[in-house]
C-alpha cells in the first residue's frame, strides 16, 4: 500500500514533468516539403483543368506537381534500380508520366500526390518516434553527486555514466535520481510514476529500491549504485522501444516482395507488348499506343484507391470523435486484435487521487474527540492547505466541494513519511500515514483501537488510508482512491465482445489496489507490480501463442509494451510524450468508450477494402485481358480504368459519414 506522504513542496516539483520533447519540426523533413508542394500544385491545377482553362495556365502547375511529388519516390526507385531491384514507387512515377504522355494529367497527378503524401507521413512518424526515444534519456539528470571518503562527506559532481556499481550518490530534495540503486540512508518520498505507473509518491527508506529518472521529494537520500547507467530501467525502456519497433519489419519486407514482383511483371509485360509485335513488323504507332494502354490499365491506381479511401475515411471519422490514428496501416491493424491489455493508472482511472470517504466511527462521533465528519474534514483541509501534495489537494478539494470553511493554519510543518502538522483555530491537527500517526505516544491511545479498525476497513477496500489527529486524539480516517474513468466497465465489456477474450489488466501498482479496480470494471485477469520489461514480456508471451495484442496505456512505463504489441493506443491528456509517439493511435479526450469503437470502425474499413480490391482486380483483369486478347481503344481503356478508380474511391468515402461511427459504436 502506498504511504500518504504529505509535505509543503511546490506543485511543480511534485508533479512528474513530461518526457522532454525533441520534436522535429514538420517542414524540417524534405519528404514533407516535397509532398506539400506537390499537393498544393495539384489542388491549384485541378479546378483550372476541369474549368477548361488554357493549358498554359494549369500545365506548369501539373509540372510542379509531378516534379515535386515524384522526386523522392523516383529517386528511391532509381537507387533501387541501381541495386538491381524494382519497386512500386518507380512504377508509380513511370505510370504517372505515361498518363501525362497521353494527356491524362489529372490521373497521373493524383497518383503522384497519393504516394508523395504517404511517404511523407511515414517519414514524419518514424522521425517523431526517434525524437521521443532520445528525449526519454533526458529524464535522467546530466550530473550526479558522488560521495567519497571514509565518512562519505567528500562530494564530487560527475556524469551518471562515470558511476560504478557499489558507489554512493547523494540525492537532494526535488532532484531526479541519477541511477538505479538502493537507499542506504535517509527517508523521502519518490514519485516513480514514469517507471511503475503508481499515481502517488512512494515512501523510500534504507533498503528500498529506487530508479533513475524518478523524482525525489523533500528528504535527502544516500543511494548505493546497483547498475551502470547503460543498464538502468530508463535506458532499458529506450532499448526495448527501439527493439520492438524493429520487430515489425518482417511484414514490411513481405509487402516489398509483393511490390517487387508486381512492378517487374508490369514492366516486363509492357516491354514485351511493345517489342514483340514491333519485331514482327507491326505498326510502330499502333504498337506504342497498345503498350501505353496496357501501362495505363495495369497501373495500380484503382488498387491504391481501393485500400486508401476506406482507411483514410475511417481515420478522419475517428479523428472527429477524438481518436487520432497515425496511419492507414494502423487503422487496418486495429481490426486484427484478438486480446486487449489495459494499464490501470491514467487509463482505466483518471490518474488523480480523490477522497472517497471520511470515516468517523461510533455513531458519527469519535469517542473522545466530539467531532463530526464535516468538522474533521474541515480541520484536515485547513492543515493541508499550505501543502501541494496530491493527497493534500484531494482533501482540500472535497472540503470546498462540500462548502466547508478552510481556515488559515499556523505553525505548519511537514515530515516526509509522516505527514503534516498545523495549528488550526487553536487546535493541533496532524494528517498523515496510519503507521506514523497512530504510534505517537500515550495521548494518541484514546480512540486508537477504533481508528486502527477503520484504517483496516479502508485499506481492505483497496484505498489509501489517511489518519487525522486533533490534539493528539484520532478524529477520523480518510479513504483516498484514484477515480475510475466514466464508462470503463462498458468499454472493457465491449472489447471483450469484439476480441472474443476478456481484457487483462497490466499495472505497476500494488496487487490489492489492482484487484479492487479490476473487480469494479469486470476484469478477471490481473498482473500487478510490473516493471516496463514485465509488461513487454506479457505481451510477447501472448503474441508467441498466436494472439494479436492491443495495449492501451498512457505513461513512459507503458511505451515498451505499446511498441511491442501488434497495436498500441495511448490516452492523450495525461499521456507522456514517449507513449503518445510510440502508440499507433491516441485517444485525445481520454474517453475509453472510443477504444472499442475505433476497433469496430477498423473492421468496417477492412471489409470495404476487401470489397474495393475485388472490384479493382476484376476491372483491371478485364481491361488487361481485353487489351491482350483483342483491341482495347485507348479512350475506352482510360475510361474503364478511371471508372473503376472513381467507383472504389466513392465506396471508400462512405466511412466519412456520421452514421459510420454510430454503426461502429453499435458493433462494439
């Protein structure tokens, strides 16, 4: 159970700062600049072309569109060609040029823009993830105070990488810990939400383990180094995110093989269709037109649009409802999930403590104190008011919510691991941990038995107990908990129905609190007390058994599991930079109900993709066979090709409608 450690440190030092951001600016990437220029030129040329403006007006704009959008994929294709490989990027550029050569500037321009924008988004997502991984290392301080000498009184400022196992470091109040180690002297509270996800600071005493990058409270600690900087938990998180991201490469390699075969096949067929008849004495112009017709009808425009519009429409629809899906690939993968793993703090809960109950046993009045529930709460709030600890703010918030007066406190003091003391209206008020305050001496013995019983009941309910003493007599026990998100139970049930297996709770919090929350939202399998590597191990265990796992989390400690999973969704409001960048999708408004809805929307999009692929394949097949077996007029070939392209495009745009989201909600 987390000890309530109340103090008067500033809020800015208590709250865990977000992971430092090293975000690459949007236009810093050449892929983004070229794609933006291509798209702008196309959008300017398109209406002019349709309006029948002279060619000298829209022609240069199409030229800019082709040159800017085709530069990156064209160059990549040439490099691949130099390495004796042929990919679909080069084929797209050739097909676009071929379309322009026979006057189909709009068709070629659209193809160029689609591929340029897709490549830019992929490059940006890759760079942003790398930025966040590097920024995570800034959680650990750049320097550490190493203690030397027989008495440890000789201080030396060094870099964490210079520390060796067994050495001692000094961590002053408000500083971040530079190493993973063990406390050998001192008492303090440490906010380690970045590692374990626990919502409240944890009391640390000699013998307790601490982690690099976590935030020390008001006490000074002497810590023995247990691991080199390169082996710390925070460094392992970075390593695991990078490793897990690389494990997705085999799927990409498979796609590249398909692209290679398709590209080679189309190029060989086009050259053969031109060269063979020409060698047999066929007319040059007619043979060239037939080969060009084949290039047009065999180009994968319809196939590309068969896939992208449904997925992009689903992305846009999800975005309107507060879910940012990072790519079409992600939207497609979300529909594959067969198991869901949920984090606790900040995901199923709001991540902020609140006072759920105020206990004053004995018919509403403590024996010996004479105080009722609101009187106890008002005194506790007055004593806590100077403090900025999360528990203190929760006590004050409840008092204000009930309209109770919060009087000024005098002689305020705070002791790490014990709580606060203040004089309110001439009465001494202490608020803090049961262990510290129910053993203060003979004066506290009055009513202590009843208070201990109340503490046991509060902790048995999975809450953190906070004792209030007035003039040395136990006056009340406050039960503090992390509020469950609205709709958490319904979201858990919906995810279970969609995947066919019950969701699992993965948390770094203690087992009692985890079990209590899980029971309230309908989760039966709980894995508690997990470090980041433990969450990754659980994900890999399921995926080794053939499961496709969706992880939903919000913190730095969730990032490795988000990266290792088949799909990852991060909660956006309180989510760390690394979790937001590592995840495949972000729930902006922290509404859990949107998680099953976006999974259901993904499945709808995938069904439309299959429909479109069938239509596109049939149309391309019929046109290609017609061109090979007979004589397909060029205008008819272009019309058939463009007709199938428009058909699958319009079919995919159906998911833009509001009814598509409502249908996904019903499906969930």
